[in-house]
């Protein structure tokens, strides 16, 4: 995860059981806290993160930026997983949205 060209170390990325939109109202401490399935992981010193044991399905994603504000997609951002699949996503945070 990168912001301003620099890795964001020791921050958080959250996977949600549905896509998140800009107009979505957040009724929990995190953008995905009230979703049926959510998983939060912490980035390492290089801004790298990994979700493990994710059930098959379609997911949205949110990220906590360096200024401790949650970033959500500016467009519909969906990750669809199939059995045994690995998905690699480079998250770049700009203008308070994920790109």
C-alpha cells in the first residue's frame, strides 16, 4: 500500500463481504465493521499486506491512510475469489480514495 509514493507501514487494510461505495453510510468503527464478513490485516514495514483463509466470494476493500483516515474506492472496486486463487492488488491512496 502506497501513499504519496511512500509505503504505508503499520497501517490497516480491510476486506469486506460486499463492495463499498462513496455514498455508503458507515455504521461501525471501520468501513466494513458492519458487514457479514470482514477481515482486517496490518501492513508491514514495506506497506505489504496479506489476507489468508478468505472464503470464496466477492469482496470490497478499504485502507487506512497515513493520516489515519479510511480510504474507500472512488469507483466500484470488487475482488472476486475462486477456489485456490491468489489475487494481488497494489493499493495506491490518493485524494482520500483508493485508486
